[in-house]
């Protein structure tokens, strides 16, 4: 029975696929299984702790020049991608909004002696009063 050659064309029509695909799967049972890729070590791995300490206060370019002095041999683009991932993870924390009842809370801001200059470079001095309702967040500006 092992010497009987299957009809790949008929099997392809039956399973609605190419006969060469049928042949490949019948001849090699491992062909349908996914291979797991081994994770290669990144050039950034030895410097991840340094980057995590500095990404909040420094730009990716500044960090690049700093770790380059420590012996980093990689490029700046993978460093930028890594810093972007760190910053994105930092800002995904949920924001808790404070909801208040109508007429409960409001905020008042007052700014004196603001100076703006016209196109003719004449100064205009004024004061601002801002009143924000807590429930509707409607603003009144005078």
C-alpha cells in the first residue's frame, strides 16, 4: 500500500488547493507546523537599564551619544523605536476623571497686566478673568 502513488490532482480538487501543496504536505508531515523563531539578542540589551533611567529627561539623540561612549555599536533608529515604546507605555495609564454635580464646583483664574503687541508694535495691557463650571466645563472669559 505504501508504494501506491496518490493522485495529487484529484486530492487538490477535493480539498480546493494546489496539487503541489498536497504533495508537499504528504511527503513532509512537518511542513504544516509553524517554526518558532529564536529571539536574537539585541545590541540594546546591555544598555536597557541606562536608557530607562534617561528616557524621561533626555532625547533619544542625547541618549544615543551617551551610550555610544559606553560602547554601543548599534544605530540610532532602534534606539528611537525603543524610547518610543517606553514613552507609549508610560502614557497608556488610565486617567480618572472627576465628575461633579451641577452647581457644585467651579474654578476661577485671574491674570493681571498681560501685554500683547499689535502689528505696529504698540503694547496693549489688559487683565483676564476665567470662570469654568465643573459640571459642564463651560467657560466664561472676560
